[in-house]
């Protein structure tokens, strides 16, 4: 195992961050709140907020040399996320997305083609940042935004594993970003390389072709995932290590916006793994954190603190 540099982030997430404009009130559909998003950025902020220790979590990405890129850098600084792995690209913009709300829930519209993050490639990765991590978190969205970014994810996994780090993976399937056959092939290849696979139920159904929780988890293990935490929204999460399988019920909260809840789960799960929990205890904690993340608008603002998560867990005990 490679010796890690003092002060290096223990958790490193890699991916795309964007500026968010969220339609916060149905009665005022033309009013939008500016916020921030991007699944792995949300995950990194959630983990940093829950650990409460600046520099424990780092981010690897690219942002534009523009106002939105600077806003993201300021956000990560405020949240205590290490940005040594974030590069500024003078020739590409920072991505933007919009969230609208209707009867069927929230809908996303993206302006991300040709973004700075999509220009990630293996040769540009900050190898020293990834080498220093105990856990690398990656996502299917990062693999979908461009072929070079997909290559960068696989290279980052190789770098992390060469130094003895573990890999956390959320497939986060987005059908608008790539054809299902390619998504399935890439996700299956990545499942085989991860330590913890953290999919959501609907996307896992599409990827696996199975409709029930147990069959999906069996499929994940057959592909090589040692631990699976299948996120089932309000119904909670089912966790399996191949020998033990546990269904963890969801929490009843005043939910108003599920944006980023799955990302919050990923950050909370990884934070607790680094904190010494086993996957089942980490999933119980992350399940509560994800529930709290639905009680406010946007992907970042409602991400909870450790005290809030433990209060909810205590209330249910």
C-alpha cells in the first residue's frame, strides 16, 4: 500500500458539478432559486458536512473559468471540501441545470454539453490526490458525460486501488445521457471493480432486467460487487454483503424535494465507513441522512449535519 501524504483527504469523489436553478414553488413557476448540484459534488458536500472536519473529503473535477465555476469553488471552500483536485478550464463552461416540479415529481433540464467537467481525461487526473484517499467515490453520470470522462473514471479506479483504497460506486443511470446498452456494459464493468455498489431501485431494474429487490441484489453480487446497498426511496434500503441481507425501513419525514437524496446517502454511507462502521450500520445512518435531505429544496441546502441524523435515528429507536 502506498504511503498517504499527511493531510490528504480520506474520501475523494470524482465527477461533474453544476449550478442549479430550482423551481421552488408551484404557485410561482417562474421563480427559481439558485443552488448547486452534480451527484458526486453533492456526495462530497454531504460527507464533509456529516464528518464536520475540513479537508476530510476532497473533490476531483474541472470547472469553467467563469462566474459559475468560481461559485462552485467558493461553495466547496465553505463546506470544507478539499479542492486540490479541481482544475479550472479556460476553454469550456461550467454546466448548469434546471429543476421543475409537477405531479410526477421533479424533472431535470441540463445545459452541460461541452462543459469543463466533460473534458476530464486520464492524463489530467490529479494522481497525488487520488493516491492519498482511503475511499474513491465515482458515478455513472461521470462515465456518461463523455468518453474521455468515462476513461478518467476507470483510470481513477486503477490509481485508487493501486494505493489500497476502496471504491464506492453509484450507477446513477440517466437515460438521456447515453444508450442503455452502453450504460449497461460500462456499469457492469465498474460493478466488478467496486467495493460498495450503491444503486437506486428504478435504475437497477433497468440495468439488470429484474423487477424485485432480491434478484437485483443477486445480479449485483454475481457481477462481483462485494457489498450492495440498494436504495428504495421512501421504502428505505436493502443491504447485502453476500452472506447477510438486511432491509432497513425508510423514515417518515416532511418530504418536499427528493433532489440529491441518493447522493446524500452515498456521502453519509462513505463517511460512516471511514468512521469505522460496518456496511449495515453505515446504511442505517445513510438512510436517515437521505430522508432528511428531502425536507428542503435543492440538492445542497437541506443536506443534514451529524447531529440531525443522530436525532432522527434516536427518535426512531
